[in-house]
C-alpha cells in the first residue's frame, strides 16, 4: 500500500466536443468551460511533464462511433509528443477500437459496449492484444454503472461490473469515474472510491485509475493510499485548484 505522501500518476483530461476542448459538469452539454483548440492543450500538458494524456470524444460518446476530428487529434498528439494516449468515447465495436488504436491511441477506454454485452471485453482484448483495453465503470449516486454517454444506468450492480471487468485477462486495468460529481471539484467520495478499489483488487485488476471531482493534492494522496495507480483530472487543472507544476 502506498504511503499517504505518495500520489498516483496525474493524467490531464482533454474532452472534445465539436472539435473544441471543453470541460463539462456531470457530463451535461453546455455546462462548464470552453477551452478552445485541443491541440494547444496537448502541447501545454506535455510541456509541463505529462507522459499520459486522457482524451474524451464527447461527440463519439453521444453518437456511438469515434469522431473524425478526435481520431485526427489522437494521431497528431502521438506524433508530436510521443505521450501515451488514452482515448474514450464511442468505442462500441471491434472495428472502432482497431481504428482508434491504428490512429495512435495506446489505451482504449470502453464502457457501454461491454456493460451491455460482457463477452465484448475478452473479444476486444483478443483483437487488440494485452495492455490496451481499459474497461470503465462509471458510477451514479444510486451505485449503478452509467452507459450511453452517461445518460442511463445498467441493471448490473457496480460490484458485478467490477468483478466482470477486473477479472478479464489482458486488460490494462480498471477505470473508475464518479459521474455524479464530475467537474464539480467537490473532492473524491472516499467511501465509494475505497470500496471499489478493494473490490477491484480482490477481483484481480492489474491497475486502477480514478476520475471525478478531484479538488486538490490531498485527493491524490488519499487515492494513492487506496491503491489507485493513476488519477485523471480536468476541471481542477483548468481552474488551477490543482497546480500541475512539479506533479505531472
């Protein structure tokens, strides 16, 4: 178990809608921040030391297929920075996953497709190879996993989803999001995060990543103590509640 003074790797999030970088609150369109050219943010975070970038295709999540401008962004970001690119949003078929991987995405975050058809996870790992697929569990207040661009819930319980995903051989790890306060900077719901981390490790998850509501450095220390390997932050970085200097 990491010490309380350690931190998970901090991963900046670049969310894209209409080819523009944005940060939404709880995934609601029209809320939050408009941040302009996502390429500028790629270069900013890379220049400050980020070795992993988390790109979210919001249009892809809504439409169920990757958007062309985000695939082009991934290709450009990989070429210009060499950073590890993690992509999520609209990856609901093997063809979409392979297209995104070919564009330069090193890790692919998948939620809706496998929650609706759990065998999709192993099929995707078999197609892409080990260490690429990142199954996501996105939690609402009612502790049910979120799907369909965060607008609906699956009847599978959170514990069932964690066990199914974490035990799939060949995944990079598990990606957990507290959707119910994403972008609000209210801090991590520690009880839920600790419970999920325990369940994921017991089920055999090789790694754990967290996102949702991070408010500052203390959240990162607490996530490390729970066993999270990476923490994806967006709003806290863009509002400077979380100073990236020296911790990226």
